[in-house]
C-alpha cells in the first residue's frame, strides 16, 4: 500500500495496534529444555540433536545457527509487508458500501465508495432539478444497506372543476397524482384513464368531480349528482328541457358548483309598439313694438312624434319591466316662436285712470286675462274683438297681451267711445 493510501484509510486497528514481539527471544540455551516455543522458527530447527562433543559438533552447531539467523532476516521484511497490506485491505473493504438506488421507480443494487447521497448521484450520473424529489435528502451520509430514491418532477396542466392551473408532481400515473392532490376519483370525469402513465414531458388533465346540484323547475326541486361541465348539461341530466327563450338563474355555460341551486326560468316575450310625443322648444325674441310683459306667439309650436318598440317579457308568469328595443322618430317637433315686448307702458290715460277697471274686467271675463268667448270673437280681460284691438295699436290677439297692456288699450277705448263698447258691464266702471 502506498503512503497516500495509508494516509487516507489509516492503520487497521486490529492489525497495527497490537504489539509485535521480537523474533527468537524465547530460545533456550543449548542442551536445556525450554518451556517456551518460538513459533516463527523453522520446523527443522526444533529437532532434538544428539549430544556430540568435539570440534565437529561445534562446527555443526555454528552452521545451524548461521542458517537460522539468515532465515529470520529473510522472513521478517516479508511479514511486515503482509501485515501492512492486510491493514490497508481492511480499510479498503470498510469504505465499500452496498446500496439500493431507485430512479423513477426502477431499483438497482450497486457498490459505491460515496460518503453521502450527493456523491452517489454524481458518481451514477443522476441529475436532479428543483422539482425533483430525493429521499433521503442530498448530503445525507450513506451506510451499507441504505436505499436512495429519486423521483423526477413532471409538469401537469390541470383543469380541476373548471379551475385551470399548472402544477409539478412526482407521480408517475394519473391515479397517483389524484391521490397526491387529494381528489376523489369515484364518480369523477377524467380526460385520461387512471392507469395512464405520466411521462417526463408532463400531461394535460381535465378532472370534474362529482357534485350535488339542485335544479328548480316548474315548481319542483330535483337533486342530482353530476360531473357535468356546464349548468345546461346538469339541467338536461335532471330531465328538464329548455324551450324558446327559457334560461337559468345563472349563466347556462357556467360551471355547476357543489351544493348550488339552479332555477329554470320559463320566459315568454312579446313586442309592444307605442307612439310618444316629442315636446317642442320655445324660442323667444324681443319686440320693441310690444309693451313690456306682453308676449305674442308668432308661430305656434307642434310636438313631434316618436314610435317606440318595447319587449315585454314574463318570467315564470310574472310580467317584467318593458325593455326598449327600437326607437324611430316619425315627425320632428316644430319650435314655437314668441315675441316678447320691451316697450315701456304709458304712465296714464287722462280721464280714465280713476275708474274701476277691475270691476269691469270681473264682469266681462271673470278677471281672466286669457279668456275667450264661446264664438272665439272676443278675448282678454275686457273682451276686445280683433279689429278694435288693432285700431288701438295692439298686436296679435288681445288675450295674449299682458294685463297692463289690455287695461291701457281699454282706457284708450273709453276715452274714444265711453262705456258703449261694454253695454252690459260699462256701469261697473263707476262703481
């Protein structure tokens, strides 16, 4: 064993900690029996030699001792090398470990000198990423008989009960991933069989678990267990048919939730067409020829006409608020033009200011400035005819003029003709 190997593994405690005794230290003197036996001496040296005397005997003993010393010198280095190699071999064997490595469900037993899980994976060329699972964790010390498992992560594009998400899983089959997610597969819809393997490239999986849904229709409640993808499918599974404009209390294409109550709405509808008046605008212009407070309609306004279509629906027999569907203008409104007087009133009319004009107005028109007689000939407080009104400087119709202007024109008429224009009520002027 080289020096580097010795420094790495160290001396074997069973070999190099024991004391090594010097060879031949227990040899007995010649011609004397000894209670000890040197086990490292060759067997031929343990023979009992006859006791001889003389020069020949001494020469034989000298040659025998020389051969024994030479043999010992030759065996000692060999024994040391054997002992050193034996210690290194023991350390070498102690570093070797038998472990079971399972990669993605495929186990194999191997021998390794790796100290921990990280070294083992590196030696075996097993690469792991952020989504992979190693048990025990990388860095964990290894001992002979240990097991190491590597579970590769796989992307899963999962739609679970209408909710889409991407997850990573170490499951190798659809059944395993359902168990990992805690999804109850009994009665569920699966886009792939439970036994289907999930490759390293991943899998797209649609899962709809079984849910309890209550369908209210035509006054009856139906409770069903379903894995339907839409409310409409659940309604059809309950044996309810939608006709015409019928719909549901939640969008028919929405996902039915566990414990949800869905009401079927029986809808009937009809269109109603109405004609509605469009108010006309009023435009006013100043006329300096008219007294202040006097307004004369130069052009009468005319309302417009709009034709409107409404949708009137009944839901489960209850009439709903009409909904506007279409609007069309049949006739545009015509603006009314009004002249507004700005001319100052005369301060008074001589010989007429002190008369009881309120009494006359009460008698002629009931005190109403816009009064018109049944024939349409006379109008205003004092029941002017159009010819008389215009002769007094009035504009338009007397009933459209202000009270002050009507009274002013009546005073002028009184100065010209007295009470004759009012044969029945003229006496009221004097109380």
